[in-house]
């Protein structure tokens, strides 16, 4: 008699599931294999561990350390604040970003030494590649999908919500020049990889460097209580409060939902007065919404759902960390970490920039029609008021 799938097979499948211990161990091995050897000059315009880019850098440093590879790092901490502050005289955010990128790159280029490999993040790599020792491997760590895709996604965001001026176009020429010079382009998700292939990058020039959530993001000590704070259904967004991150889209979608049990917490900071005004107006209009900076983990421990509707996100640490903390996630099609989601069980993927679909997905989770384990008991009581 043939054996039916048993406990061992089920446990093996679970071990291979995204965010399991086996998955993390496999990802860490792939990180080590994706990085160059020899003496490495590494640069990043963020400090290790600070923000998403800093976490990305931290993972690279850990991978080099596990391999015993010597690294000479130039990060935000190694650059005089006055050097980058001098770029702040530009009027537009895009001008300030471009100037800061160039200045950091020039500083890092002067610190290369006799490196066998130069590894730098996109937008801040060109001067380093030009100054690299002859024969050195030039490796570009991409924090985004292909930059033409970034621009297209950002332009969609700003057409729908013209709150802030788009900035990505100013960095296009710089990114394209870096793509041409790089020996390898390191990508962190299938979404990123596919975008480079779509824009003509040969597959052999792409190298995978998978990212993992910080281990401190783990489920709380009391399973089954997620999101059930006094009958409220807590929705959390974590990240910068920007148009292309989907924040106005999320506010739009949430405004279509009238259930009094719903709560929306935006955890992050704005960078423009226009965004500040929009968020403050939304909070004033709807007492169910709150916003402010802070450690996301305590909020995730009480959340029923994490929503991250970015228009473009090469990976997306925030929703990946929510998933690792045991919170179901709802992300857009243009978010790289969507490959970690088990659809219908740990999360949902919705169309990018679609406020109606986003609202309907949140409502379905709230009513227990999707991801039923995420909803508190009252969520299944027939609430279906969606404007």
C-alpha cells in the first residue's frame, strides 16, 4: 500500500517555507556566495543597521565576516557631516539627493586603496568605479529594481497623488552609467532580477544577494492575540511617509472603510511639508488614524495586519519584518519581498496603485474572508461597509 503524505513530509515542507530556520540558513549561504573575495572596498551612504539601507549594509558586512573576507568600509559615519550638508543648498529634493550622492561617491573614491573588488550601492558608485584599481571587480549592489522601472513606478504614484515632486529622473543617467561599468549587479529579489532582464541586462551579469529580516522580529509570546486589542483591528504601516511608498494611497483606501473597529497606525517620518500637511489632515479628519516615528516591533505585536502598498520596493524590509513577527502582510505587486508570502495564509498581493483593490483586500481580511487567523472574533460579524 502506498504511503500518503505524512508528518515528516509536512514538517519538511514547513522547514523550507519562507522565514523558517532552514530558509534563513539557505539565504545566508547564498549571501556569502554572491559576494566577491579578496580585499574589498565597500561603501554605503547609510550607517550599518540604521534604516532599510543600513540593514542591507549590515547583512553584507555579516556575510563578509562569516567568510573571513577583509573589508574596508566607507559609510555615512566616515563622511564629515559638512560634506553632505553642503549639498542642502539645492532647492529641489531631487537636486539635493543628486548632489549628496555625488559628494558621498567622491569621498568613498578617495578611500579605495588597493582593493581587489569595489562594492558600492547604486546612485553612489560611479566615481568609485572610475577610480578603482586596474583589474578590480566592480560590483554594484542595487537597492532598487532597474532604474527605468523605478521612474515609471514613481511617475504613476505622483500622477495619482501629486503631493510631492518626483525625484527619480535626476538620478537616471548616473544609474545607467553605473550599470554599464559594473562587472556584476547584485539584486535582492526575483522582482528586481526580472526588471533588469526586462531592460536588457544579460542574466550572467546579475548575482543574487537575498535579504533577511532582523532576527529581533519574531512572534510575540502569546500566539492568537495578534490584533485583538479590546475588539480593535489594528493595521500598521512601517516606513518613510512618502508618495511612492504608497502612503496617500493607503489613506485613500482606508477612508473607504467605515468600520469603527479599524485602526491605522503610520510608523515613520515625513520629509516634506506637503506630506506632513496631508497626514495631519487625515489624522484630524479620522480619529481612527494615528502617525509618528518609533520602534515598529511593539506596534506589530498588537497588529492584525501590516499594509505596505509601495509603488516600487526592491525588497521591502518592513513587510518582511512584520511577516517574521507573525503579522500577515498586504503588499503591492511591485514589492520584492512578495515572494516570501504564502498567498491566502500569510498575506496577500494586490495591484500597484489600486486604492479600490487595496480597500477591498483590507475589508476581506477584516471580515475573515481572507487570512481568517488575522482577524479578531468580532471581524466575522458581518461588517461589510465598503464605500
